[in-house]
C-alpha cells in the first residue's frame, strides 16, 4: 500500500468518525467540535487531490465562518432547550440509542439496503476503468469565471436562500426576545406582590398566636373572636396586596 493510500485512509477515517460523533454526541458543544474536525479532514482530502485552493476555501468558509456561527448560536441559545440525554442513566441511553426505530436499527437497515443496491448496480453496469489524469485547473480566475458565467443562476439562488435564512433567524430571535421580555414583566409583577402577601400572612399568624386571653382581658373577648379579627385582617391585607400588585 502506497503512502497516498495510507493518508487517504486516515483522512477518510477522521471524516467518518467526526461525522458519526456529530450526530451521536450527547452535548451539542461536542457535536460542534467534531463538526470542525470533519471539515478539517475534508480539507485534507482536497489537498490529497492536488486542489489546495479548494482546501483553503473549505477551511476559510466552513471552519472559519460556518463553524463560528454554529458556536455562537449554541452560546446564545437557551441551555434548557439544548439539554440532551446526558443526564439519563446508561441503560436508558443504550435503550434509546439501539432500540429506537428512528435512531438505532432502522437507519442501519436502510443504509445497508442502499449500499447493497448501489454495489449490485455497479457490478451489473460493467463500467470501464478510466485512468486517473491530471486534476482540473486550480486557477482562481477560471473558477470565478465559471461561477459567474455558466453557474451564475445557481450562485444567485444559493445567495438568496442564505439571505432568506439569515433574515428568518433574525426574525425568530427578535420575536423570542420580545416574548421573554413580556414574560419577565409578568414575573416581576408577581415578585413584587409576593413579599406583601408574605408580610400580611406573618401578621395574621402573629395575631392568631396572640389570641389567648390574658389577665384583665374583657369578658367579651375570646380566642375565637381574635381569630375572626385576624382572619378579617388577613383578608384585608390580601386585598391590599392585590391592589399593590395591580
């Protein structure tokens, strides 16, 4: 086995391992790191194909830009919404991973059937072997000319799709921020009302405790009467707390 084949096998293993860990990691931050590892491995494959310009563009665009956007999106997201299955027991995680039809055995069966169909089609087609030639021109001028002449329409469509996705992400973020601001205002009103209610409750409890008749208490006084008075005071305090909250 030549050195090129060994390097290709190592890079392919890195790409496959990174892609597998992207979809199987329990923490989304770890998935982002493995995504960067996958991008670096793909850049190495471009270098192996004698296309250093594509490798450089791949690192600049995917590793330098897209991965950075993904990391910032993770940092700005709600941790409760990003909580994965890391807190589950080992048995429960294994059960969900290997016994789930959508995450365990069903994808494996579908992938096996697809690979078998592809291999059977290649064997039946009897494709001729083509010798490897020199790679296409790795000239930035030629790439730019092809992109803005022959492939101008797909380029503009991709640009419009990215712009629409960016505007949609901004709109979703702003709407979620407004909802959180409104919810925070309601929670703040409840938080302002709660201390008043607690003070009124403490005063009512103290009145109930002081309801035992002492020496020199008038004959008409009784603990029951004091409790009624305390209950009335508690009701009045609750009404006042409601007015303060409103």
